[in-house]
């Protein structure tokens, strides 16, 4: 059985306490994970602060080369990394391989962005009496970044924090999710091999509840980047004071399907968006609003495609959907489904439970007030609802207090543009599912879905300060 340690100042350190890591699909213990203390976190932050004083002086070329080497190492270890992900998160192996490929691309974007950290010249003579001055801006690193990451994309969402931080010369203290520490731990080896100086990456594993206060309030932490629940994110924001922060929180992704849509061409894509990784994706398709004239046809095709999905072992290449992350999550969503049925909803497909799995579930006859509709489900469940006209559909989508991604399928250009303006979301995806994300695009939500933006170029802006410099040309 694997025994993990903390990664502090370029060394593996054992801890007095550990916890058992169990595989979500089998329930077997696959590792004993080091449990950091507050003192461990303080040492990690202090070490990162000390390393920053040197790392910030490295050239853009040097930082880019480190990230390029990470890319090459990950390519050679692709299958190994995907297997780690499948075991600790129950992500089906074909989806795990896809995440590794995206992670590689994310670090490559970061390497390229390291060479594009530039400012601008300011026309000082545009103001009266300043014609003898020059002015320019530059981006400078912040210092120690505290990164707290979730279980659902433990390689790629970590990359969205480490990549831009290292690209600009920051150092990072990483606290991965308790269920998926192995994905982060292996990255310590990879960054070490790639030449990242000791101390620039610190990894502390353990309880977020016990460690988060230190991670977000320590005097040397200059930036907090968190992906997780809205409740925890709000709590962090209340504690950080004037530090910079990026929050990627909950979602309730919705899709509008207009009558002009060729249903047979989009159904498979929509099913994938709803049930990929058992619906445990921030922008997993949860609500589908279909025009009443085509809803019967759409629902029939959607259910037929859903029934083709295979539920099983994440290491089996034929598996489409595997276990949810924890049996407690299965129990939670079972209560939500039963509650909806008691209120008149229909289980049109799926709804079959084991201790660790839920078959992909399609709900109809639902209302906006049901928890499976108005709250984030984070489970393999989707609701299909009718609407009469586009304005009504937009209003239904916007009724949520969350707004990360929203999508619309339509062949009418004016309707697409009207929806793009009216939908309240951080991103509007036209003629694709709201689950779409490319790793260089700006990513973040409105309302209660978050604060700030990720996507490498945009994360770089969030992880730097803007400094203005001016010089008088004569005395």
C-alpha cells in the first residue's frame, strides 16, 4: 500500500498522523495519506516565501523551460497518470486519459504565456505639462499563492493554478482534495525532475477544515485560489482581507434547445455533457429546456442514448460512468430524487442505486422549485423541461442564483445573439453544451458561481500586480 508524505522545501516529510484513502468504486484502501498539521502548513508557507525571493528573479525563458519539461515528462507518463486518476477518483480511464491530455495542454499554455508577460507604454504627453516624461507598465509576481483544489479534475484544475503561478515567478502551497491527493503528489516528482527550484512548490495533504484558515490568512500568502463549494468559498472570502483571490464555485448549467436544432446531431453530445464523470463536473449539464414542439422527440432520443452508457469499473475501457466520489454523495442524491418524485417528478430513465453508484438518470415533470433543478446536483442526473418561447427559456435559465456556463442550440443567428446577451453566465456556449471548456479561454462565473477568472492568460493577470513606472527626461 502506498504511504504518502508531505512535500516541503523539496523533501518528503512523514507526519505523525495519516488517513486511509479508499477507492470510490471498490471501497478498498489504496493509500495511507500524510495528514499535515498547522505547523506543517506554516513551515510550507514560510519555505515558499523564502523560495520566492530567488524564484522571482528567474527569467521568463527559464520559467517557460521548466513548464515545457513538465509537458514532456507528462507525455511519457500519460498512461501511468491516468491510472492514478482512475483509481483515486473513479474517473473512467478513457475520460482520465482525456484529462491528462488537457493537463498537458494547460501546462503548455502556461509555458507559452511565461514569454508574453508584458505591459504597455503610456503616452505621458497626452496630459498637459508632462511632455518630458515616459511611462510604462509591467506585471510583477505576487509572492506565495495558496491553492486549494477539488477532487473532480485533480490534474487539470491543479495545472490551472500551478501553471500560471510558476509562469510569472510566484511560488505555491498546494492543498489538494482529501480524496485525490495522489494526483498532486506525483506532480511534485515531475516538477522536481523538470528543474523547479526547491521550495517553489509545497504540497500539504489533510483536512481542509483544519488547515484552510492558515492557508488563507498567513501573512506571507499574497493570493488565494480556490475551487470548491460556494459555502466554503464565501467563508474564505470573508477571511482574506486585502489579499487577491480567485473563487471557482458552484454551477447549475443549463441548455436551451430551440426548434431549429437537428436533434439527432446533438443528443449524444448532450448526454455526454450530462453524465461525464458521473455528473461531478462544475459545468455538468443539469437542466435542459426544450421547446415544446420538439420536446417529445428530444426526450425519446436522449433517453435512448442514455441507456447505451455503461456503468462499471473505471479501469475498464468500456466504462462510461463509474462510482460517485463517496457513498455519502450517493445517499444525498437519492434523497433529492425521492423528494422530487414525492412532489410529482418522473424518473424517465435510470434512478438505480448501489452503495457507490447511480445509473445515469433522466427526470421529467419537474418544477423549478425542486432541489434537483434549483440546486447544483453534482451527480449523474439531468432534468428535461418544456418552454413556449425563447424569452421564457432565458428567464428560466436565469432564475438560478448560479451562473458559470450556459448553452443554446439554434440555427437562427438573431436568436443566438439575443441569448448571448441575455443569459446570465460567465460564458455562453452557442451550438454546443455548457460543459464545453477549452483551457485557454476565460473561465469563471457570475452571481454565486465565483469571483475572478481562470484560463492561463486571465489567471496570469489575477496572479500578478500591475506596476507603473515613469521617468522625467530632464531635471
